[in-house]
């Protein structure tokens, strides 16, 4: 064990005291050997060291305390009022003169404030920047042994560059996240599903790229009814194939399924060594998967991938978790606005139907009374028209107030019986899990001369699409609901396009509500149009006519 007589380097070397305070300091550290008696005596002037006088029995304890300061890995120094660093450890001695000058200035300012009584706290903190590096200085006052007057500061210098970088990044995430939540509620209510999600998608993707630096990522939301992790936003990743699904389950659903179940983020440094990993980015070597939290509930996941091994770290994880909370909240606000729109529309139409019931009944009764009194033909025709119009208005109000389920104007259309030769002999697939919608759309298209195949679920529809394509006779038109219990509208759309790129697809959804975000994704990939229930028969036929015409021109 070293003793005072063992060879060692000098701890301090006096400099010329006449030099101005320009970066040269009173003492300059040479090594971390045990302190000699004279060195302990120099430090014993300061009560903060708790060092004993020279020759005391616990001198070795003083040596251990000094060595502990060396092993801190941070800069530690004692600065007097004149700005002289009278002692410093290796960590501080390794800094540049400019850093040590700024360190000393912070200590002098703090000591002066303590002496003047401006600072009452025993420990204060200051921050400064030199070049691209940031430093924190934590200071406490000291006095000479036996005296009460403050004569300087003992301080810890910490390189805070990494902490500051993380803080700046989190501030950027916070700013970007706040931007995601800035909605004009009136403007949002006026948008349809595709417009709302498209506007938010642009913000989310831009924020994820700029503040997190991610290029290949996807956001998925958990369908609370089925537990399926539905794709919402995607950039640079290969989507799952038709029929491939992942769920919020820990087994067999990749890292996203694990994170959605446990709520714990996973930083995967090597996908080749992770048996739970499911491919997304071709050649991916590492991935980052974090939960999307809405308050205390996990509502989805953000998954990012990289072709570089060990590309992601805890700093990326923290930033992604924070941004994920903002994205989850933004999507929730949009859903609430949509739900409010649906509820408001139903309430208004329901009130209108109730208010109109009595006047419509009175008009019908008066018209029937006119018919019962005979009269000339003109009066009877007018009375008949009044009854027909009143009946139709009542029908429209009842259909709309029943919710987003009806196809409007069917009875009148079927009575008129007008046909468009464009539809004659066309093969059309209709998929909807609601019998009333499915059978109504089928009846309208068959009246126009189409041959309609009707399906109650997405899986059966996809099988039929593939079978017809394999036979070389793909469907001329596909009309599908967005929300079905098995395969959603996007999957039906994707299957149709994979089978035959020229097959036009029309998607239907309720009051602009698109829970699987199928319309947004399909619109980006060639969806012909979307219909919001309840829709008019004339709108259905007009969009179908346009779709068939475009398909004919393309082929």
C-alpha cells in the first residue's frame, strides 16, 4: 500500500502569482498519487474537505477521500474569490483552458452572490456552453477552517452535452406533438374521413421524420373489437400481405404484438437474433417498437426499422414514446369529433323526423280527402302527387334517422325503371356484412343489367376475387363496405388490385367514420371513390358509371 514516502508526482505546482486571470491558474494538477503531508495541509484550510492536520492518525482517510474525487470521472475543483483554481482533479485538468476559465467564472459569481447574501441556497447550479459542448457546474460555498466568511466555492463540472441534446430533442418532439393537436373543430367536422386522416397523416409522418430521424416506420392502432393491430400510417415499410394480420397478443404476432400487450418498449439491436421479429423492412437489422398510450391505456404501437444493426438506443426510445402519446391523442380527438358529428347528425335528423311527422300526415289526409270528393282530373292528379311526395319525404327522414345504414331514393328509382346501357352485362362484386345494404345495392345494380355476386364478409369476397382472376375473368367493379368483422375494406381493395390492376373499387362507410383507415390507404393506391352512408341511389350509379368508363379507357 502506498505511503507518504512512496514516489509520486506533484499534485500542485505554483504558477507566477503576478500573471492576470487569463486561463492560467494558481495550481496545475500533475497526478492522482496519495497526498503528501504538505498537500494535505494546503487542502486542510478548507472546511469542506474535512481533512485532518498534517501528521494526524487518519491521514490515510484523507488520501482515500482525495482519490475518490479523482475517480468521480467528472471535473472537481476548488476556486477562490480571485478566480484561482487552488485544487482540481484529473477530470477538470483534462478540460480546455476556456472550459476551466468559464468554470472558475461561475464559481466566482456564485461566491460573490453568497457573500452579498443574494443567494441563500447552499448549493446552486449554473450552465455554460463552449463550442458545441454544454457544461453544468454544481457549486457549494466553503470557508477556511475555523472561519465563517465565504472565500470561494467547491464545484463539480459535468459535461451535459448528451443531456442537453436529449432535452433539445424532447423539446422538439413536444413542439411537434403540440402541432398535431391543433385542430380547427369546425373545419374538421366539415371534412370527410379521407380528408381528416390525410391531413393528420402528413403532420405525423413529417414529425416522425424530422424530430425522431426515422425513415422506415409504421403506426398501428388496436381494434378494440377484434384486437387486430390495424395499419394507420406507414413510411418505407412493406405492408403485410392480404390475409396477413397481427394482433395485440404476445405470441406469434411479432414485436408489435408483444409491445401492444405488455405496454413495454422493445429496442432490438439484431433482428437475426430475435425469434419474435416479423419482417417489415427488407434487410432490416434492428428495430424499435414503442406503445402508443392514451392516458394509461395502450391503443397501438409505433414500429421503426433500420438496415443498420444496433441503430436505435434509449434516446430514440424516449423520443418515440413521447411522440407516440401525441399521435394517440390526436387520433383520439379526431375520432371524438367524428363520433360527435355522427351523434349530432342522428339527433338532428331524428328531431326533424318527429317534427315533420304531423305535418306530413296532415298533408296526406287532406290529399286523400280531395280524392274522396271526386272533382276534376287535375285536382285528383295533384292530390295523388301530394300523397306520393309526402310519403317519400317521410321515407327519407326515417331512413336517415335510423343511422348510417340506408340507401336513399330506392323506391322511386325502382319505379322509374330507367336503365343505362353502360351497366349491361357487367360483373360486379358487392360485399357488406349488413344484409339491408348488400341486398339494396345488389337490387339497384341488377335492375341496371349487372350480374352481381353478393358476399357478407371480406374473406369470402377476397376468395371470389382471386378465383375469378385465376379464371381470367376478373370483376368489372368491386363495391365493398369498410368495416367488416374479418377482412376490412382495404384488404378487399388490395386483393382486387392485386388480381387485376384495372378493376375499379368503391368503398362504403358510415357518416365519414373509417375505423380501420382503409379509405386513406386505399386512396393513396388508386381507390376510385368512397361513399358515405346513407347515400343516394343516383350517387351510387353515377360513381359506378364513372368507374366503369375509366376502366374501359384504361384497358
